[in-house]
C-alpha cells in the first residue's frame, strides 16, 4: 500500500469518528449504516405541519424584547458551542492575502483573491470593486450555495458585479470543498465550522480595508449561501444588512453537513430552528426571499410572521421584509436579484439611479468570465509550503479527536 492510499484511509477513519459522534448515513464495507444522534437536526427534520406547530410553541416562550434577548443569547451561545468555535477562534489577527489579475470591466473591476483563514487554510474567491471613486464604500459578502457551478456561475457573477457597479466592494468566495477550496471535501464533518469561520475571516478582511464603511456591511447568498448568510449574521453583529435567499424554513434544517452537520439547533435544554437563528439579525435590516417550490413555500404564513414578531418587539418592524415569488423555484434568478438589489441599495446607501427611476434593471453590461479567468492559484500563484494538505492535517491542526473507527468512508 503506497503512502497516498494510507493517507486516504487515515483521513477516512477520522471522518468516520466525527460522523459517529454526530449522526449520519455512512457507507461501510457491510453496507449502508444509519448512525443517529438526537441532537442533530438535519434536512426535513420536521413535517411542514410540525414546523408550523413548533413556531407557535416557540412564540409562547417569550413575549417582549427583554425575554427575546434572553432566548436569543441562549441560541447564539449554542450555535458557537455546537460548532466548537473555541477550537478555531484563537486564529484571529492579520490576514495573509494573495491577490492578482485585476480586470477592468464596465463600471467595476474583478480581482482573483485568496486569504489565509487560519494557518495553512485558504478562502478562495474574487473581489469586485467599483470603478467610481468614493471616500467610503459599503461592502458585501457573497457566498454561493449548492446551486450550479458554485462561485463561477452566472448568478454569483451577476449579483457581485452589479452591486460593485453601484458602489459596494463585494467578495464572492468558495464553499469548502468546491471550486479552489480543495484542501478538504465539502461533506467533511466540520464543514459547518470551516465555512462559518471562512465567512468571518472574509468579513475581517473587508473591514481591514481603510475605505470600507463598517456601518455598511451586507451579506447575501442563496440556498446553502443563504444558510451561511443567516448563521454569520446571527453570531456577528458587524453584518448590518442580511439577505438570505430561498433557505429560511421552519421545518427544513439544511440538507448538507455544511448547514446542519453539527449540533447548533438542539441541546438537552433547548430546541430551536433556522427561523429563530435568522431572527437573531434583529433589529438589523433583513430581507427574506422565498418561493413556491421548495421548503420556503410557507414563508408568508409561517416563518415571516414569527420573525416579524421579533422585530416588532424590538421596535423595528419596518426593518424586515419578505419577497415571496410563489411561481418561482429554488434559485437566485433575476427577480430574486432585483429584490435583493432594492433592499441592499436602500440599506447600504448604494447608487439607486436604476431602481429609483423604476427602470428595468439592466445586467447586460456584465461580462460573465470563464473559471480560468477567475481562479486564484496557478503555476505562478501558489499556496505556501505550510499549507494544510488534507482533512487529516486540518483536523489535527484544530485538535479534533483522531480515534479511528473500523469503517471505510467513500469519498463523494
């Protein structure tokens, strides 16, 4: 057995150890095994009827701003504990940056960028900037989800470029295990921790830019990018405006380990869901965008009223909105982008010329670039020699347990 085969087996066994501690379906040499853990709330954990009933139950647990604050503090603390934030939170500080290949476009520029999230682990993406000079700029985090082509897809490029052309610095970046974030698999057991920390470090980087206005920080993503949006907004007050798209649901907890693979929704003494996590944005402005074809089909009648109650209790009922597109599907398509543009433009004080004049928003000036034009790493631009090379090294560096279990985990 060669060195690479041995290394893969070790990584696989470590993954299984973490999987067994949390609860997943795994493939073994004895067939599919279902390993359960009652504190993991994953996928369609409840039916739609159960989800609605839970929102009614949660509503009875608090009745005013003070009692909501107490509940919100408990939820926030459990998110951090469930992700094991303490294993990674000491790696704050200066950020090493690789940035190159600036491309001058129509009203905006695009650069290829990687930042070192923690020693040896990189966030890869693209930085969109306005060409128009301003004294201060808003900034927006733009994570992708599980939709097609990830960071390189047209919908990520379109929204990032459009918002940059209107005066925001936008950072579009890879989920772990996708695009150039290839140091680990996407479905590794701690991907929720890694992705949330990556988003936090993107926020740190944007705020380190002297021209960025810290009071105009926004975040938006669709699907799994919507999950990233409401989770970071929940735990980091520096996000001032939040637009999670097609993801906030009372009964659906996210179908991937990167969203719900760690125990952030439940303990022996707490049960919550993504509606309450999204509501932790209050009183900061938030727009929920929902549709009629996925788990957000009930948003106007179930999820949004609960979040409205939170904002009303805090005296900010005008800071939360829902755009429901009943005839649309699970994507971040044109009409969803228009709704996001309007909300972000209003609350981040961007150029509103197109929107204020009721013109049809024209995205035709944006050129969709091929992946090879957007990639950070090449023979010329490489990661450092200290780069963590695989999941085993990442888990070991972050001091996760390394006990081995006698299962073979098949790489997806």
